[in-house]
C-alpha cells in the first residue's frame, strides 16, 4: 500500500542517517515530555514555483526563534502533507527545518502519476536551498511514493541535494501501478486517494467496498473470457 505504515519507526530509523550526512549532532530518538520541549514556528501555504509556472504548496516547520541557517528535510508527497506533521514537528524541535510539500493536484496543476516528480523535485530542492533559513543542504525523506520521487529527483542531479532517505520506494512498471503489464484493481482505489485536492481517506480505506468491486470485476472478466473461448472454438 502506498502509504507509510509506521511514521515513528522510520523517524527513529532514519534520524541517524540524516544526522551523519548533514553534519548535525545526533538527534535523540526519545522525545521529551511535551511540557519540556521548545515550540516550533510554522509557515503555512508557502508557494514553490516549478519551472512550468505551477505553484506547489508547502508547510514549513522551523525551530522556534531560529537564528542561523539549518539543513532542510522535506517530504514530497502525492498525499496531503498533513499526514507527516508529527515527523516535521519532531525534527523542527531537534534542530532542523522540515518542509511538507504537496505534489501536483493537491497543489497547482494536475496529478499525473510518475510523470513530474523528477523535475518538480529538482525545483523544490533548489528553491529551499536558496531560502534564508537553509544552510544550503537539503535532504528528502519518505516512503513508498514519497520514496519513489526521491529517486526521480536524484537522477536530475540537483546540486544542493545532500542525501535521500527512501523507504520501500515504489518501482513503476515492476510493482506499481502494474506488474507483468497487468494493472491491479488497487489502482482505482489508490487514485481516489490521490486525485482530489484533499485525501478521501474514508473511501480509500473502505476495504469491504473495494474487495467487492474486485470480486465482481474478476467474475465479469472470467465470464467474458469463457464466452470468448467458446465462440472462437478454443
């Protein structure tokens, strides 16, 4: 499923990798009690221009009262960036700037799966590198589709991309959206979650509904195939 299953697991696991590559003191995996933690600052509805004029939406979390440029970690997602807010706040409390960037469709433009992430990823990385709160080092973090778009951006060679932290990245044409050139019933379910301006979580998560549709489609396909074979004599 193209969603992160355990946000906290990947937060803890990837913290050391990001720390080593960006040169920041080790982030503690165990968070302090809320009352002891510094607050963070947030920039809402930040607009990032892509090269074709489309504006991508971002929410940027910075350490409260940030006084010097810091590395930027970003998650670039076809889902609503809000789903990664806990992770963004965690890192902003521990000395990083964290940006949640919504892909096309949830931002400007239209969402075309696996088409624009490379160029858009390059533009996003380089835009953040120029911001006054960034020290010129940018990393990308995320899993599944948010892992795929890291590899897509990397092949464009953005100069300020210090590292990527992909997990269980989707591999177009191998495991999603089709395998052996056969599209899966799950594709339609996934598109209902990514093709609007907001995530349709209830519809997407209604496994009973989608299972019934998949069974009905399988029966219909099998019936048509049997009819085709009987009429052709094979």
